[in-house]
């Protein structure tokens, strides 16, 4: 896997800490519209944002689309790895260095249109036949921790939707609502074929960096993101990929987690 060396910008601000040459790699998953494979190119809002941040800091890096479990493991065990788009949760706070917030994420429970299942909390999902959810995602980690035994793991929302549509009416799909439209498109499924029955979580997504990444380098990328928000280019990019949705501000919002 190719990694490209990064060097500190020759136009660094006076007094800025010098950053020694680094090898940095970004890893991500198939989660449109934030990140996905577009004819062999990693595309999407977050991918385009990362490239713009690197451009502003005169840096280059490889971006690889991987299964999320592999990407998540790399970002915890290897030096100089950036991972996106990742939910920043209390459990993950000390596992990464963070740049963001870069996006807002709602997760919902979906069922087939004719299903009679109802839920007032995620705990009610214990009564479902199966809960389809993203492998090594936040919800998968937490539901396993809380002893749920009806979990079915998939690699992306598209795979999850396909499985939901061939499952019985007591099966549910738990995925980010931002990704459901693309999953419907990819599977040629009518929007009327499914319905949400519960909003599980409202959270923000970030770029996470492995703990062995230079804090000075992480700080430069955070500064570049803040500058994009200040000059309006971040909001324009957000509207390009997520039209009608409000982009996150400079500070972390109070996220709502189910546990």
C-alpha cells in the first residue's frame, strides 16, 4: 500500500512548531455520501474535505478505502494513520487525536414498510429477530458490550439494506440516516419499501488520528479546518454533498448517545 511522505509547509507561520517529515496515510470505509468508491477513486464529502485540508497545508497523503474493522484497527495500532468519518464518543475519546467536527450523523432503526414492529428505545430491539448493523461501528461495539445476541454484522449500509429486504418483518436495520438514500439507489429499492421507527443517536463525526501521529501535524490540520469554516468554503462543500443539512460549527455539539 503506497504511502506518500509529508513535509512541513515552507510557508509555516512564524513561531509555529516545526514538523519533521512524516509518512501519513488516511483510511476510510464505504459510507456515502461521506466516503465511497467512485470508479476506483475515494470520493465523497469527507474525502474531498481531507484533500482540501492537505492542499491548504501543502501536504500529500494516500487515502485508502478499506473494510471498517481493518481501518479501525490500523488507526489504533499503527503510527501516522488518519481515519474518517468516525463518531467521536466518550469511549473513543482517548483512543485518537481528533480533528473536527466535520459532519453530523443521525442513526435510525429501519424496518420494511409492512412491519408492525414498534420501538420506544434501542433496548426494545432485543425483541427483534435480527438487528443488522455496521461491523465494528459504534453501535455494534456497544450492543455487543450490553449482551445483545441478535446482531448481524455487515460491511456497509448497502449490504445491510439488501439483507433487510430479504429478511422477515421482525428484522431491523440500524444505520446512519445520511447513508440510506444512496443505499436505496444502489439496490434499486423504492423509498416506500422501508420506514424509520426510531432515531437512535445524534452525533458528530471527525477525522481521528493515531496517538503516535505528531500533535503538531494534527494541530495544523485542525487549524486548516477552522479556517475553512471561517471563510465559508466548508459550508459550501457541505451543501454540495449534503444539501439542506446544517453543517457543524467550530465546537463539538452535545451529542446524544443511546447508552
